[in-house]
C-alpha cells in the first residue's frame, strides 16, 4: 500500500545535502523520500517548523543481559516513572533504564529513528533478537564484541589475519551483526584472572599477545573485510584520570590500519568523555588532580583524521554504568568503598562480554564529576570537523538518552553553560577552558552531529541521516520556528522542543505527535553479511566448530540465531569480502 | 519401522536450569524412542511425553472444544476484578511475553515461580548486586567450586558430571585440580560426590557467611564454633577461598528458603564481592525450572521488573509480598487464577491452595496435574522443546533455541497460541 | 538428642526440623504425571534418620503421622542412614504443603526449610492418594 505524503513549507536542516534552514517541501512515497508527490498525496503544512532527518544514535545500550541486570537489580531506578499503556501502545517503565517498549516509544517521541546497540556478546544474540521484537519504531543494529574472545586471541597469536577476519564475518552472519566492537582489549579477558591491562605492550595472561596486537589486528581485519562501519573502540584505561595520554597512544597505534574504501576513518573512539581525562600540570593520575582533556584532545583530533568519535557526555543525576569493561566496573565499586551494588557478568570465550553494572550518581558539586562534565563539551566546542563526531551520553552510563536535549542545550547556548557553571563545583571553571568558550552550535551543526555524521560513521548514509531522494522517510519535525526563536538565549526552549517533537515520521508513517506515540511500528535490524570465498568459508566452519567444541559449554550448532527469529526483522546487506585470502 | 527414524542432535533439554543441549533424540514416526545423554529425569520427560496428558480441553470437568474452553476462560477473565496469572517457568519465552500482554490488557497481576524459588536471590541482588559466573568459564578455569544449600544430584543431575567435573582449557584434571565442596545442613547424594562436605546447623547460613567474611578480612574471632562448624575448619575454608585462583559459589534453595531468606543471599553476595579484592570469585544461583531464568528476563525487558508485577493501574508495578502468588492467594485477594505451566495446588502452602479452590481457575498445561483437578477450564498445551519450538535461558544467562522434534497430540497447540486466542477473544469481549 | 529421648518416653513421637526439596525420584515422577502412583510413591514419604526410626520403633516403609502447627499428613517413613538426627525431609509436593503456613515475611517465599514438626508412628494407616487429596482440599475450602 503506497502512502503518499507531502510535508510542505518546513524549514529544513539537511546537512548531507547542503541544506541549512531552507523552506522546502518533502515528498514521501512508500516509506522513502521521492522527488515529487502525486496529486492525491496527503499534505501536512509544516510552516514555521524546523525539520530534520530522524535522529541517528550509534551508541546506546538498549538491549541485552547487562541492561536487564541493571533493571533487575535496581527497580528503584524505574519505579517512579510509569509508562501507561494506551489502546495502541504497550506499557512499561521510563526511568533511567526504560523497559523495551518504552525505549522505542521514547526515542520516537524525541525524534530518533535509528539506534545501535554497541555491545553484544554474540553468543547471547538470540536474546537480543527477541528483545528487538519488543522495541518498536526503530531501525536497529548490533555490534558484537571480539576483543576478549579466546578465538580472536588464537588467530591474533598465530598472526592469522584471514582467520580473524573470517571469524568476524562468520559471527556477523550467524548473529546478524552490523559491525565490530572492541572493549578494553585484553583487559576484560584479564579480568577472568582478577587482573586488567593498562599499556599497549602489557602481557595478557596465558596468551602471547598484547593489547596493541589485539586492537590493530581487529581494525586490520575490519578494513580487510570492507565493513561499512569502522572498528568501534572502547579503549583501555577507561575512566582513569590521565588516560588521555594512553588513549592518544592507542589511537596512534591504530594508524597502522590502511583504509580500504573511500572513508578515511578506520576507528571510532567511543565515549571520549570517559577516555580523555587529563590531570593538572605536575599532577598525579588520580581524581584529586583531574583536569579536562577536551582542548588537548581537540588538537589531537584536528591533526589526526583516521578516527571518528562520540562524546559520552555525563549529564548529572542518577545513571547506571554498564560496560563490557569488567575491571573498570569493579574499580567503580571499590571507589564507592564497597557500598555500591556491583554486578558482574562472565567474560570467557562463550559469553565474551565481561560486563559489569554499577549504579552511579554524578553530582554537580563533586569536583571530579564537574571536571569530567567539562571535557566533552570543551572538546566539541573546539574541534573543526564536525563530520567525525556524534553526540551521546553512552546511555545509560553518562546519563539516560532522555537527557540528549540537555546536552544539546549546553552546546547551543553559552547562557546555559554559564548557568550550569555556576551550579557545579568551581573546578569546572578552574580545570578547563569551558567558561571562556563563546562558540555556540547552530541548528545545522546539531543536525550534523545527531543525524548526518552518525549515519556516515555507521556507513548507512545512503538511506539514513538525510532527507534527499532515496533516503528512508525518517523525519523529525520540531515545534519551533528557527527564524523566530533564539534558542541560544532561551535554552529552556531547547529542552522543551527537543524532548518532544511536533511530529516524528518513521518510514513515512507518523508515529508520534507532541510526544504522544500513537503508532506501534515493528522495528527492523540492519546487518552486514560479508561473503567470504569458498575456501576460507570452509576453513572457518571447520576451525570454529573445533574451537567452540573445546571451549564452549553448549553445542556449536546452537550458536547461530535461527532464521525464525530474524527473517521478518532483518535487512541484511551483503558485502563482497571474497578477496580475503583463505 | 526402522525406515522412519529421525535422529535429532544437539537438542536442548527442557527440565532444569542446566538446559543441557547435547541431547540426541531418536524419533520413530510419531514416537520418541530414545534419549541419549539426558539424565534420568530428562529421559522420562522425552520418552514419557505422551503419558498422563490432558487430551482435550475441559470446562467444568466435561470435554469440550478449544473454542468453547477459550470462551469460558475469557468469560472468567472479563468478569474478574483481580486476576492472577502464574507459572510460566516451564514454558518458552514467547508464551511468557503473551502472558504479560494479557496481564496488561486484563489489568492483572503476573507472577512466575521465581517467587517460591530464587525470588530471595533477586531481592538480595537488589540490595547488593550480583557477581555472576558462566558455566563455560567455570569449566575452563575454576579450581574451587562450592555448592551451598544445593543438592544438584537431585535437582540438576548433570550439573556436576557434565559441566563441573569436566576438564577445561586451564584445568586439565578436574579431579586433581578442581575441588568441589558442599555446605549443607544434611548429607545428601551430592555430599558423596563432593570432595569435602561441611555440615552446618539449620538456620545458621547467615552467621556462617558473615563469619567467613570476617575471617577473609583478617579478623580474629573469639568463638569456638559457628553454625556447628569448628572455627578452625571455618578458617580453613576462608583460607582456601582466598587462595583459590577462580572460585565459584553455586547456591540453592537452602539459602533462599531458610530463615533469613534474601539476607542470606545478600551476605553471600557481599562475601563474593569481598573476595574479588584478593582473587577471582563469582556466584550463580541453581535455577530450578528450565526457563525460570527466561521468565525473569522476559518480564524484565517487557515490564521492567522480574516477577510479582501488577498492572492494575495500566502500567507495571512491582512488589514481592504484595503481588507474589503465595501471598495474594493466602490473603484471598485474587478472584481468578490463570495458571500456565506450573502446579500451585501441588507446590503451594495449604492456605493458598484453599483459596485456589474457591476461585475460578483456568489451567494451561500439557499434563494432568493437581491444579487440573481444581480448574474450571483445562486447556492442553504442547510441550516446549519437544512438541513446539521456542527459546529459553540457561541458569547462567545463555539463551538457547528449543526444538520441535515431534508433533503434539492431535488438536493440542503451544501455550503461546492459546494465550493469543484468549487475548484476541478478550479484546472483542471488552469492546462490547 | 536429649529432647528426642524425652519425647520418646512421653508420647512415642519425635520432634524434628522438617525441610522440603527435590529428589531424583520426585523429578522423574513429576515428569511422568502428578496423578500417577509413581508420583505418590515419590512424594508421600518422610526421610528419617536412624535415631528417629529407632525412637519410633518402625521399619523402613511404615506409615507415620507428621504434624505441624498448621496441618497433619500421613506418609511412609524412609530410612536415610546419612541423615542428621533432628532433621526430617519430605519431598516438595502436596503432602509437605499440607503442613506449611503461607507466611512469607513479605518476600513471597514461604518457610520450606524451617518447619517444626512432630513425627508419630502410625502403623497400618492409609495414605491419601493425590487425587483424593485434591478433592479434600476442594471440600475443605468451601
């Protein structure tokens, strides 16, 4: 059934197509944006409204067992946020870790239409697909983790790039993954021994490899396969003051990977706000001496174009930290004096997750938190090329995705920053240059960093993140007139208008109006199926069956996610990786 | 006869939380004739799947059609004010999700067997978190495994032989290099399989756990014994735990059901967390039913909460003690019961059972059980993992795809389809 | 020990801590079917230790009455030589639950491991079948 729709007279921000606040019409047919609409199309007049493509969020923890553990162990984080059912939508809870149905609806209400789960333990993928059935209204992708799997280690130790690439390809096909996630390479594995790694050349227990070898081998394999999204990288030493040094070292180490396609970037550094903490001059690597690394990292970013990044902004208030960085999560627990509720999820080959979950509250008056808050903002406001950046809070680590409008307001409004600088601990002023920065993001720049750039970073820019012909008709309409509204001087309006769109369209269908979701759409899953050549394909089947039989405690044949859970949701993209040597 | 034999490999078993997925099932036409690798209970489950079945739907004890039984079920639900939906741990994930959908529609309470099993474990985790283990990791690495208040020989027969007393990548000789200890109030078959057995007095788990915590932290205690265990032995245990390379604590209903309930679990969690300052320790509850872990998972992602969920206000609310089945029934609060894949009449205290007998009951189960005799409506269901497919979650969180190896008895459909029929019918009824 | 001797002297009964749980037999019979004689045989039993058996003067398989504050049931004694004196075990099922109160301390969990009971020999008593039990429970509720 073809649905024709014409959205007339909106003020459009479509940076990928060079449109910056132009009044124009958007024609939709069959879920796609087309050149012209037929005369019998339904017309909606968007005069006086800002229009952007649907939001694209490449890093948000919305699926998986660590998320469930977070909800299960902390019901108090959701109790006060009921999300009632309507006769068209399901009920749930909408606190800092919303339940599945609520997650989809809330993202839609905010104008987001594409969300990527950035850390999947591949052996648990079946559960992820089941959850996706209950997350409505989104285009979703999954990033399986590879950096702490004994199978990866074996190939890396043997210097067998083809084997590693084939293992990645096999896994992406078997579980319907979109790209490759690397988390604290070797460190989460060392956590099975109660240890961690810090430096690039550190020893990894029982294996003759180093973190450097792991991260470079995987990024090489990703490039070799031609995956559209570069290696998604959570570096070693997360959350440690002074880690800006080791983060830059790791990024430098990753320069060895040669980009194969048009894109120059071969690595995506995620949640830089947690990775780029500096210390005061002559200070020690501890929270007492922590300082913002934003400016310094902006300089590094401007000079080194081989990576993209996202902010990982903390937003203050209660949050739930959950990462695949087991040792980091344990250290948070220890920092709390053993009071925090610490949960640990297993790491080994079979469940290569190694996650930890610890509830955490970021306090404005805490000197450490105040400084950490300034870092990503200082960075974002100091860099030149916004096309390698997207906004994030590493939901729910730095803060829930519901607080994205707050982050946007800090970037768009100096006045908002001043208000907050007065509220937070004075170290925010003393240990960063944030108070001196005048720059304010324009709507175009917000559209870049929340739509166009993330789509490109994911390699999904053909159909996502823009409003040109051929794009999916995912559209966010905001209830303010960009020409008449001074958002920078009235930052409360940013919170108001970006929390709930006037309309959100997903695939041409109107899913929400003024925050009320009246349509429950089934989500879709974007995956990449790299085709290997016949020899390599046979080799990897054989070798994986052997290794999994040896190391796993369940059957090899029960690993792949059955089609019965995928076929109605999956939109696989086949890529030609046959050039990878057998 | 031999021509028609199909061999199904790597079939997950749907009895206990081990969810062993190496079962080889041989099917001859429409009979399951062999189960290789399964424990005695697994064999009974597969080979005896046709025994004692509820063959046809019944209403008021009389055989009737599926449609008529659904009709009566819907009538009961539509006229109830406080429906309790219970069970779910012995059926697959899709059926559970339909149950939540129904609960939301009917503004009912939905609880699963967790409340009488490892509910206190969840309550303990809600106090302190949960440093959990994974079965492969245990097999590959663990040099000290302690079972506390659990009797796997009775409830998880292959746990020790299939998962624990097996060589792994870093432990090559599971007899020499891996010690299995048991802490319990009585000797059992498991204590005879263990390398060492420590008997503690009933109701003293909390004391013993806290003592171990103190000893591990280096405190000296001025007592001779705690919980009937000599202090020297306790010091031995503490030292062994502290010097293990990778320790795992498997705990069972001895901890969750004893005096102290969730406080026992809380203490155990804190003990394991403390140990992580010195070495590597994890813990794992011995989940009884094959998909009770799945019920917690599905409930948590759909409603935000793991069990004891109430939809009276049109959104999920959570409160053990209020919305848990035993309590709701004992208080006489539920005015109708929809029971799916469980047997509360057999397993609940008599005061709760007495109330079940007073209210209209809809019972959905493959077999005739004690709740069937109390039910106004009985609807037969296909057995998940044998007669219909689905997904379930192992005790350590691993999801597994359940197979269909044989057709269900004529006219018998999966729980999830029965629930869908009820929901569709109820929606029509509510529009009137 | 002393307590048991006293009770033996006075009333021919034994006081125990009564606990419940699974057994292999109960699991197999449950899978077969709850209304089968296999199931009844598996759950209508009370495991007793040597001293209890001697104090009651009974042999393995003889019927006993188990009484708690909340109820009373007749089951067959099963001698478990390894069992600790002072503890008795009835597998989870309807015979145990007749004796159990529903107080969960607001946790949802009744006291399956902490029931005080007294055991008395009852030679020749008959065991209510599971099916009859269902009926009795139904009538008792009205």
